[in-house]
C-alpha cells in the first residue's frame, strides 16, 4: 500500500525527523514480517540549504549574515550529496519505499 501525504510548508528538520520515523517503522514491520506502508510525501520548506554528509562547506557560497538576511538556514544532514536549496513554492517529493517490493535494490 502506498500512502500519499501532503505535509504543506514544514521546516526541514521537522520533515527529516518525520521521514526517519516512517522509515524506521517500515524497517521494523519488514523485520517482523508485518504489513508495511510505502509513502510519497509532498511538501515545501522555508528557505533552507542542506549540506549532505559528503558535502563541502566551502561549496556554500553564502555566509551566515547573507543567510540571516534571506531568513534562510543551513542544515547539516546525514544524507548524501553536497548542498541543496529548498524553499517556499518549490514542491519537494520524498519517497519512502520498500525497494524490494518493486524488485529494485541499491
């Protein structure tokens, strides 16, 4: 079963925590051979730049003062990638799937 969920405008850290909870619940259900749900989450974030675990801070071209003037934040995450911008009006889609269900893997 796939659940489509609209989280509207949500701060990135709050959305990240909710995603981790959904992912952990999916893993728990799989480990116990229980039914699980796949999710497609749609949302927007207030101005935020995310720095992935492989990202380099020197690639961030804005300083703290510039971020503050834009009412933006820099959030470090354990996801892959470098620097990504998210902001109001930008639709973000976060899939949380059991890839094995589709015959896919990483």
